[in-house]
């Protein structure tokens, strides 16, 4: 038979879920759950508080986080409850700088096969966004400490928070980090994308220079950042380098990956012109890459029109196979 303790927990969880499902749960019910010793109840109540913007629970959420932070990792494995409380506090526009600074520095090593793993990565990323949203004058210096965090996901995740700070100072920090580089190309990619979101027209040429790097990984993350930014200046950087290359090898084809991500009309016009008039291998690749937009029937019709002029039955068959007309 199940242990009494397990039955009690399951019962409490079921009751709280039913209360939440019925509408906004009473404050006292949520406060009781946030003070519960079990992390699953805390996480459930915190998630509801953040989703429904239950502002009176801000102090209770902070208290729950601090209580759990002082306990063993076994009391909140994977930072399930602490992560939920931190996310709720960001949703509630919490301005408690002391809380966010504490969460920003929080670590929770948990044993794994052959070592340990820090499971507080998402807590630190969430705290970074929360701190950036406050009026704390020294938020940016605190956030820059995460640029040397041991966890790559934290180093990448803090970029958007930095971009929320005073624009000129944030741009200076992000440019410096991009030029200094990182052991993980994805971190540099996140840095470049944050720069483009911060000031797209001014930073696109700077990001474009990473397309000229010898490292193929850096070229790829730069191309993807330019594409994902969806700004006209970013497309100019991609197309200029494509047009300048006499041979379209792997280094140049990564530019097309960025253009596919761009999704702007000018990007699609360019890519469809390559489908219609470019090398066959390029047309074949673009048919496959553009299929991520299978739901866009207008784009499919334009692809079919572009292929009609080539007279290549195999490419037309490829389009029909991977992008059915009624998809």
C-alpha cells in the first residue's frame, strides 16, 4: 500500500489543482501551499500566482524561495519550486532588488553520474531578467558577472537581460563580449542576436563582420542571428556576402540559412529568385529549407511558379513530396 505521507501529498496536490481549475484560488489557499514543506505544492501555487498575476502573494513567494534555498537540494530537486517562484515574481513585476541579487548568485549542485550538475541555471537566468526590469542603477554591473558563469546556458541567457539595460552601456558590454568570444559558439550567437534586438540598424554591420570569420561555427551563429533579427539591414549583410562569393560553397550556403529565418518579403523574394535561376543544388536545398513554412500556401505557390520556369521535373517532384499542396 502507498505510504500515508504519499497519500497526503497526492491529496493536497489534487485539491489545489481542483481549486485552481475552478478559477482564481483564494489567497489563503495559495499562501498555505506556498508555505508547505513539499516543493511540488509550492511550485503549483507559484505557477498559478504568476499566471493569474496574484500581486498580493509577492512576499509569500519571496519567503518560499528563501526557505527552500536554505535547504538541501533533495527538498527541491532541479530547483522546481525555486524556479517557479522566481518566474512568478518576474511576472508580477517584483522590484525587490535584494531578492533578485540573491537569486542571481544562487547555485544548486546535484549529484550526477561521475560528478555534479548545477540545477539553478534557469533560476539565475530568470533573476537576471527580473533585475534588469527594476530601477536598480547597478543592475548592469551585476549582470555582467554572469558573462563568466560556468554554465553556457546562463552566459547565453543573460544577454537579453543586458540588452534591457541603458542602451549605450548595454551595447558596449555586448560588443565587448562578442569580440572577446566564448568557448561555446551559441553564447556568441546569443550575444549577437541581443545586439541586433537592441539597436538593429547600428549593429548589423558589426554582426556582419562575424560572417567573415574563419571559424565555421561563428559564421553560422552570426548568419542565424542576422536572420532571426528580421531587420532589413541584417538581410543586406547576408546578401552582400552571397553576391560577392564567386563559388557558393558551405561557407556561403550558411548565409541562406539565415535568410530562410528572416521571413521578410525581401528575403523570400531573394530566395525564390535563387530557386528560379540559381544552381540546381541551391534550388534543391532551398526547397527543403523553406519547407519549414509548410503552412504558408502563398509561399508554396510562389515556389511552384519559380520552379515552373526551370523545367526540372525532379525538383517539382521534390516540392510535391516534402510540401504537399493541401498541407
